[in-house]
C-alpha cells in the first residue's frame, strides 16, 4: 500500500504542477481551477488514498461502479461527479449519490434527475455537456450548441437541480486549443442568459493546459494521476 500511496502522490504532484504553470501562463489565480480525479476502473481503496492526499472531487463514468464506490466511501468528505453517458432510466439513481452530474445533453434527463435529487439536502449541480464536433460530424456525446438555450432553461426550472455550467471534451484529431476556444464562445452565450452557470469542466490528462487557457474551472484527470487503467476482463 505504501508503494501505491507514493505513486498517487507523485501523480498528483505532477498534475498540480502542470495546473500551476497553466494558470500562471493564462494569468489566472490558481484557486480558480479545481481538480476532479477520475477513478474509473480503479478500486475504492485508491479513492481513500486520494482523499488522504487532499483530493476532494472524484469523477466516475459508470453508474454501477460509481454507486458502489460512493457507498463504500460514504464516510469521506468527497464530491462525486458523474461524467459518463447517462441513460434516462438510470438518471434518478445517479442523482441520489452524485453531487454533480456533468453529462446532461438532452431534456429527457431533466425530470428523472430532479426526481432522484428530491431526497438530497442540497440541489444536484448539473453541467450541460456540449458537443464541440463540427456540424454533421459523428460525435461522441454532447448537445449541439444550438440546443443549449432550451436545455439550460429546463434545468434551471427543475425543483431539485441547479444549473452550474458546461462540460465538454475536445474532439479527437483536432487541436484542443481550437476546440476550447469555441467552447469559450458557447460559454459566453450561456452566461448571458444564466449568469449563475459559471462552472466550465474541460481538459483531461492530455489537454488540461489548453482548457485552463480558455477558462476551465475544473479539469478531469485520470491516467496522469492513477496510471494506466486496469484491464477489465
């Protein structure tokens, strides 16, 4: 276990140093950018070690795995971010444990999320996942930017949800800086109607610097901290 602690500490230090340099280069205060450590496929024991090392925000992609880890680590003071593709029939269950749902990309998710969040002491924060792919491209996930006004209004009107901001992933094969520049424009449009939606979750292990340069308030980092994902048979 000591060896694993050392690995995680080294990974965290390296990523935090990258974030420090990126904030300095962008002329931003370091406390403007938060780290979400993505623990997909890694055990709850790693989450506990990360918490001991000062990590407060943990991201998960798969509902069943996320729910189990949240239960196993319920004694820890963590904010759980659900960042994977979300099915409408799982949305209520996700909202029961996730503090932040980062992958809302269609109106159909809003009602079940709000229903699942009804028993929470605070509203669940929602990030709208926006697609940065060119028009007509076969994109991985995310709402078309043109659909965001209606989606924003739907989330803002939900009783147990709080519209917190946007999330995006840079398209494969494109310069992340160009994609995140487009995202910054989309963000400005959303903020004009919903000034409270200030969160911007963008940037991962390979492109966090470019995301910070274009206004990211949260970066989602997994492999650069935890190492290569375990092979799941």
